[in-house]
C-alpha cells in the first residue's frame, strides 16, 4: 500500500499538477511556438486585438473576456475563422484557461497563414487573478470562472471556481 501511494504521488508530480509556478507549468506543456502576450499588455487600450476564446462552450458561457469570439478547442474549425477574419495580418490573441490549449489553436492559425497571432500568458485565470473583468453569456460582469477541472483550478486565485 505504501508503494502504491508513493507511485501515485510521483505520477501526479510528473503530470504537471504539482508545478510550483505558472511559468514551470507552461514550460512543460508549451513550446512557445506562438509568442505570449501578457494580460497587462492585452488590457491596454492601444492593443486593439481580436480576441479568440479557445475553451469549450460551457467555459465560455460561464465567463469570457469582453468582446471575445468563441472558437472552441475540440471542434475548432479553421475554415470558419478564415470566413470571419479574412485579414490574416490582424492582431489576434488566443486564450484558454491557462494558455495551453490556446497555443494549439494559435499554431493552427499560424499554419493557415495568420501572421500576428499571440497566446495570452496564463489565460483567463491570469486575467482574473490580475483583477481584470470577465463577462458571462448575458454579457454581465461575473466572478465565476469555469476552471476546466478541479486539478487545474489551483491556478485560479481570485473569482469563484465553477466546474460544471
């Protein structure tokens, strides 16, 4: 039994859930193929970027960044994006919960010829942790943040954690 518990502890330690910092977590899961943009830089009025939410619909409906366009992750369709955003030089910022899924979507955008794509460092969790506003599906300000899972919720410090 003791060996089993040790094995489970090691498994979780290696899986990324035991990382001490967001930077360490992102180094494990990301390649930096899509450059990061900080929440502070995105929040600046002069940034003027198109914001894409690469989470799932439940997460988006719970809360999202103002004026974000839902594009999803599991069912992401590059053809749909190309119709909505024909200018491939537009500044685009993709986000998810922490910045892992958004890197994948950012790579797909870059592969489709988009030239000015950024990944929001720390995603919506970092956005909320830095006291920026999020909005629900009624476009009302909310404190709720869908945390994807209980394991990932440890990275959200501020706001109300929602799992379903």
